[in-house]
């Protein structure tokens, strides 16, 4: 801060105040701090030792402030940010890949953390603000969760391409009598939907395998002996599978975007919501 007197003059000019006014403001700051920033005893005004230390920290603070402003600008401009997304297991087999790929291509600076969980667990995580968004099925237990409709999902009978069953459509009574099944475990919404369907038809399927992973279900079915019931798009996304229509058909399910009511909607959340709505409006 050598030549501080001249610097004060230039600073006053840049701030559009008089030099006496600026000098008074510096003195007021010194009174607040409890020490002198400037040594005014010589022919030139210099920084005191305390002033030098203070100035270094002030410069660092202003640099951090500028960085913070840039970070906020990046988040608002989606140059950076975080999205915490929860989904139920069946969506891992056909939905999440294309959706996350499209989101990443549009907003490459956003980090996406994906968690696969049951719908009940998803609601709990949203209520606790440990998730930003969830994708699951219509019908929630909590009034704290609000939903935005995305699309309607239809389920179908799925077998391996080489499965002995050769039919385009099958009556549910025949299925229960002739084909052993592999299903997700009972705590998943998809399994609960399937169980309601069989109860409504007064039919009890033969279940030989249960798992808590959609990949495990698909892997078992690909082996050729067991069948399962999965969303129709799975057959298009997953090689080695074939769809057979069930009669009567399973009721369709409404897939919705979940968020805690009143939760803060970050730029990343708003962008993902807009993308999801656009994607499913374009591909019903």
C-alpha cells in the first residue's frame, strides 16, 4: 500500500466521492476494528502492519465473494448443480437410461445422484429432503407429497425369446395353470399391482422365484423357463425378451413425478421436471 495517499485520491474518484469523505469512512472502519489501518505520521500515508494483514484477508474475501457470485450464476445457468432422484425398480429397465442420458446431454454440468427404492421409502426420503424428486406411481400415503403426471404405463406378460410358450395372447387362467412365474418381492409397488390383478381374477399364479432386483428378474426370465409381468417398454429396451398379451389386460398405471410439497425447486430440479414433461409429451 505504498503511495496510499495517491491511491486514496484515485479510489475516491472511482467511488465518486470526495477524498475527505473516503478518509472519514476509513477512520470509521478503524474505530469499528479497534486498530489503525493506515500510518499517517510520516510524509506519506502507509498501511500499518495490521492494515497489511487486514488487506490481504479483505482481498481474499472479495475473491471468494466473486467466486460465489459466479457459482450462483452457474447454478442458475445450469453450469453446475446437484439433482437427487429416486425411482422404483422397474424404471431401471427401460426409463432411467434414456431420461438421464437426455438430461446429461442438455445439462452436462449437473451431477445426478440416482437411488433405486420402494415407493414408501421414496416418500420418506422426499419428506426428509434427502431427495429432490422421485418417479413412481399415482397414489401416495403422505399429504406432504405432491405429484405431476408423466405418462401411463402398461404391463404385459414377458418370456424369453426361446420360451416354449408360443402365443400372441393368453388367458390369465391358462397362465396360472401352465407357466411358473418370477416376480419382484411383495414390498414393491409393481408386485402389489400384479397381486391385486390376480386376486381380482380369482387366480393364483405359480411363483417360483422372487427378488428385489429387476435385473435379477430379467436375468432369470432370459434363461427360458420362467415368465414375469413387466412394463411393455422393457421388451423393447432389453434384448432376449418377448411380450405376450394377457387377457384380460392388467389395468394401466399412472406414472408421476413426486416432490415434497413446498420444497425449494432448484434450477436443476426445474430443468429435470421440464425435460421429463417434454420427453413424455413427445413419446406418449
